[in-house]
DNA sequence: CGCGTCGCTCAACAACCGTTGAATTCTCGG
DNA sequence: CCGAGAATTCAACGGTTGTTGAGCGACGCG
């Protein structure tokens, strides 16, 4: 493991920077930090964590590689910064239940589609989901987040005693719909108009929320 | 991880005069190729393609790194070899429809659970799914495979004209159940006995297959 | 004008990656 | 008994990665 390579570099001129450094071009008229973040979001969601290289992110952002550690620190910090998106699941669920449990199924499907199809939140959600599928530590925190935030919010609106069972069953249908339509884009579900998807899978969610479970 | 290597390999560590190599231990009592394949399957499914290193696979298989290119060629070839599992989706679906469309929902749920919970096929399926979510080329071939193999098999058993729509809707529920129960392992669905899951989500799949879609 | 500071570039570094080639030992058919 | 070939090892190569540190240019404040 120790390569014991002292300061004898194969190249000449060790330690001293090159003759050309500094900032030759004009000052950044656009916000460099935001450009890095956006490039990082798309790269993480399209290629995953391990396959994303800082050099690739820097290239699509049009900046130097060293600017990323300069602004964000380590690669893991860039990742958490890219995943920090504004989404309040509790408010979303409360909104879906606003006018009665009887309509909550369709409302939930609609809200889920909003979240996953918006360019602001969709890529980050996909990345979090993918990481939760892969990394075990991420999976634990992800499922704990779902249990304490999402399922608990459901349970507040369903005052039956099997509320958590019903909530997690509804999650299977909601997640599966999002996978098939937004991620894998399997036809014909992927090509249907939004309202039709809501009308088709809404009743299934509704059955889990308020219908008879044993039949 | 059974490391049942009974015969000890005498590692005579003498000096270090130039290149010394060869095979010091006894010949492979266990099938080396199979051990590499198994280690590769679990590593690919737990860490993904980019994050799996040949050195890591070799370490958990207990062999030298160079044996992997020796047996499997490039890393991509090892990947395709690890993904080559015996699964005949058409037969599976035909079996689920064997005694009538009316019972196909529960049968399909049961067959899906078998497939994803078996240690033989589960990891590879998970890997294929994850890769399809990440890589766009893999996604296209995956969805095309689903359309031409899976959905077409469904459609053969449902002779209505919206057969493909019904099949892809059923896929949302089946995939979502597998995600929540087998991959993310969200409670309480993950902790339920098998038959209860079949009883709970079977009717939802059944509705997509033969129930009224507009209600 | 002097000077610090901020934004940025360049070059290098150590570590690790996949892959190759040569060396060595074993097994086995002739 | 011997040589052919398979199985396994070590060492190295060229490339890429994340990260660091030093230098450069412009700007703002004194």
C-alpha cells in the first residue's frame, strides 16, 4: 500500500504552478454555484452517485474542476447539497385529504404526479429513490423518513386502527405508478393524459385507504 | 458467506527476488468460476455497476483479481454473465392464468413474490431494475422487453381490446408491491406473512385485469 | 495608490481502477 | 517420464478519480 513516492516527480517543476493561472476571462455573469448545483442534480439522477465524476459535472457546468471542492467541499457534501430540495410531504398529504377521505385516493395520485413530473423536484426524488434502493444506510434513513413523515401523516387522517397498514399499501400503488409512468416510462400508461391516470389508479388507492381489505 | 476452505494453503514467503508467481495452494476444490459469479451478483445488486470493483468481487470470492478477466473477459462481460439467470416470464404468467382469469390477480402476486424473494433470481432482478432506472439504453431495452414479453403474455389471456392498458396498470401494482416489500422493506407490508400480502393486493391487481376501470 | 480578499485556474498528488503479461505450478494424456 | 496446457499468482501499466495548494487577476476599501 505505501508507495513511498517522495517528492521526486517524473515531471519537471514540482510544486510550482504553471506560468498561466488566475482568471483570464470576464467575471462570472451567471451564478457559478447554482450552475454547479444544477449540473450535479442531473448527473446524480441520470448516472447515480458512484458514476458521477466531479470532472463531468464541472464540464457540463462549464467551470473548472477545482471550483467544486472550493464551493462545496467533499463530493458527499455536494451530493447532500444537491438533494436538499424544498418538499413538504406532510402539507401535500394534508392537502390531499382536505375535502374528505372519500376523494383522497385520486388527490394523492394527482399530488404524486405533480411531485415527480416537476423538473424542480423530480430528478432529486429519483436520485433519493435510487440511492435508497442501493445503499443500505440510505435505505434505512429513507424508510424511516417515510414511516415517520409520510405514513404518520396518512394515519392522522385515517382513524382506524389498521391505518399504517392501509397507508403502506397505498404506498405500493403510488410508488408503482410513479415507477412505471415517470421512471421506466412503460406504455401505454406513460402516454396517457394525466387525468386519465388519476381516474384509473385513484380507485385502487382509495380501496386501500377506505375500502374493504378482506374480500 | 461460507468460506469452507478446509485445506490450508502454505504460503511460503521467502525473500523477494524478482518475479515470483505460480499456484502455491492446492487446485480449486470448489468451483472458482461459480464463486466469482455469485460474488459478482451480490456486489452488483448491492452496490451497482460503477461502484462494484473487480478487486472487491475477487476479495469476497477469495480469489486473485486477475482470475476475473481470465475467466470472464471485460467487466461488462462479467456483468452480463451475472445477469444471465433462468427466468421464463411467459411460462410464469401462463401459470398464473392457468385456472381462469378470475384468480389471476392473486396468482400473479404470488408468482412475483416467489421471483423476487428467491436468492437465485432476486439479486439479479434488482440489479436489472436498478440499471434500467439509471442507464437510458438499459431502460429502453428493459421496457421493450417488458412490452414484448410480459405485457404481450398478459394480453394473450385477456381478449378485451384494452388488454395492454390493463396489463400495464397491473404492472404498476405488482412492481410497487415488490419495491415496498422486497427492496425498500417498508413496514408493516414488509413484515406481513406472504399469504396476507397476496390476499391484500391481489384484489387490486384483479381489478386491473378484469374489473371495471371507469368508476 | 496600496493592499487585502474574493473568484478562479493550473498543476500536481496519492489512491485506485481495469487490464495485461510473464512466471510458476499443477494435472494429465501419450 | 515428459511435455502440453490449464489454473493461478504477482507485478506492473496507463488511465481516471477526488482533493489540495499555490498563483493569478480584478475589484473594493482605505
